C-alpha cells in the first residue's frame, strides 16, 4: 500500500494524543489549573492535529461532515463520530479541571472510553479489510491500543505504568510483524483464484492492461525492499520502545522525558510507515506484483 | 445508506466469456467513451500525450498465460470491471453513504456529490474495480451503464452496457443473473461460470466462463503422414562414408 504521509502522521499523532487524553480522563495525573491546561493542550494538539492531517488526503475535504452519517456500517464513520464525542467530552472534563479544580469522574471515564474507542475504530478501518491479509487480525487493534496507551502513559508521566506498557506494546509489535509476514500466503488468495484459472495450470501475468501506470498501481502495488524493511523494523523497535524504556528507567529529568517522547514518536512513525509500505493488497495479483 | 440490502429484486450483471475474448480492448474504449461523455464526472487522463500517461478506466483487459502440467501454454485475455457483488465490501466501508447497492437491480453505484474521495472503498475492493479520478477527486466505478440500459431515448438494441454492445467477439453478455431462466443464467449453468476470488466472500454477481478445453491430437488420422516418413534408414554415399570414418575415432 502507498504510505501516504497524511495518514501516517494522523495515526501516529492522534493515537498518542488520545492515549494521553484517556490517562487524563481517568485522573492520572489528577492535575488542576495551569498544569492541567498544559496537559490538555498537548493532548488536544496531538489529537486534533492528527485529525486535521487526515483530511489532507481526501479528494473533497469540504464534504467531510457527511462522513459522520454512516456509523451503522462504516468504521471510518464511527471513528469520526467517536473522535468528536471524545474531544467534546474531554473538553468538558478539562474545563472542570482547569477552571474549577474539579475532576468529574463520570465525564472523565466516558471521555477516556471514547478516546480509546477512537483509536480502536482507527485500527478497525484496517483490520476489517480482507483485501490486505497483513492487516486483517484482531492483533491490529490490540497493537494500536497498546501503542496509544503506552505513549499516553509516557506523556502523562505515569512512569510505572509506562514501564509495563512499553514492553507489552513492543511484544505486540513483534507478534504483529511475525504474523503479518505469513498472512498473505495463508489467506489462500493467489493469481489462480483471482483469475479462476488456477485449476488449469500455473497462471502468469503476461501483459498488463495498459503500458502506463494507474491509480491501482500507485495506491496498492507499493513494495518495500526486504533489506530496508529489516533495517526500518530495527529502527522502529529501538527508537519506539527500547530507548524510551531505558530513559524512563533512569532517574526522572524533564530533558530525558522529552527525548523519550520524541524518540517514541519517531519509532512509532517508522513502524506506521512500514504498516502501509509492507501491506500487500490482493489486487496486486492481477498485475503480477505479488 | 451504506448498509447492504438484504435482497435485491434483480441481479443485473455481466457474463464474460474467457474462451471467446480476443483481447482487442474495444470494450475498454467503448466504456471510456460512454462514461466520459455521459453520467457523472468524466474519466480524466493525466499527461495523455506526455512521457508518463495515465488515466481513469472502469474496465481494463489483462492477459494471462496458463501453463498446464503437460501440453502447450494458453493465453487468456481477461477483461475486468466491477462485479456488482452481493456482499460488496466497498459499500459498507463508505463513511458518507455515497456508495450504495440498488435494491431494484443490484447495481453498485457512487453518488459523486456525496463522495469525499477518501479511497477506502477502493481499498476494500479485491478486484481493483474502483479508481479515484485524479482530476475530480471522486471515486469512479462501472455503473453497468445505468444511463443506457433504462434509456428509452436509445433504440432497444443499444439498451445494454457500452462494453457489451461493442464487443466484436460476442464475449460479453448482460442480463439478470438472479433469474434462473434468463439467457445469462442458462449460459452460466451450461458453461460452468465461475466467481473471481470466491474466498474473499464477496459473492460477485458477474460471472466468468472458463476457456474451453483444447482439442487433443489423439484421434486425428493423417493419410499423408506415411509419405513423410524418412526414406533412408542408413546414410549412403559421402555422408555415409563420413559417418563411418567419424565413428572410428
């Protein structure tokens, strides 16, 4: 799949932002006043910034409001509804914490559930697609949620939780990669089933339909070299999990925490790039690309 | 509404005969022509006369080589467009309700004024039947020429999809695949029509007729063959001498 920068930025930043908002909603840390304002500002900047980035890849962003209508069937629509509901609920909770020094438990809890619900919907947009076997697993939402909650714990300064959640997210990432590498072969979709000619012999793409490229090839036939994939996976693991973990184990300092956050973001962005770049869409079979 | 209808009154679709298709691409041209000049946003081209031309097409013809375990390889021309699936995954993922499947005839359509161009429906389609138009920023797909098949301004003979009307080999057929007594249903039954990627669970309405088995050579008797047998088993003259001399080394 084509790794569109807008979608990589969106899933990375929004995931982290909603992770932080979820922690804040649960009262970790139970901050008030200006400190609460700073925490909520960071959470909103990440979550809303990501959401805005996601509209850049739309053909008609001016019609984006229509996307709230089909929540009964569409995970993308559910994501939109959940994100707006989460942002509104957390705004109410945040206002209480900032202006009145109050923590309204129920509103915070609802906000946290909606924040994580948004991340779950984002992941389900990918996990629902039978056309991309690497994505079609409940490990995908598990991984997205683990990354969001771990990153959120880091930003919220919940170091004890982060020390547990970072290894968990890293383990899920490795499990997701291992499963994903065999997923396409396991799906049973081949050029033989794609053409219905597989029972007659070995099918080979002889001639493409056009001499030039097209939307399908640009969008779905992107493939990343195995050598680079291994390098990028190591980088994602190192920056995203190992380095932040080492930094938070050390005695607390704001500089180290900042480095941990930046490193984590870079690592997650690299793994998110791979999430798209390594994903093989079955339509590539028709073009002899798998 | 992007939920799929439980049942459609008709299942209009195409039957494509892989045995007859000659790979001339006339259907591709007819489709591009009709759907550029009629319903919806035109099918744009980018750099059509430049170094890197590309464009939007609703129908593309691939060619595949099938190599059986024994015998000669076979070339199969393979037109591919929207299969108007019963369980169309492209419809349910649409966040705006722009994609829908019609209850009256089962045609899968895009309401272009509601499409935000997110591309998720193209991701959900295993067949590559949907293409985002680079100029319009909306998703384009086969409409089964919905503006021809019910169009009473056209002569009756033209009330079929443009690809079917133009096919010079008669490799494309249009009809109601939900009616077991229709010509297309009978054709599918007689020729063993098949689904593409049945494991994806999309239940395509369009069917493909597999190429017929090639005739064998076993039964053929050629009365002239005996006259083509070699007349001399042993080489004579200079060649014979050379053969004997070289054998000795």
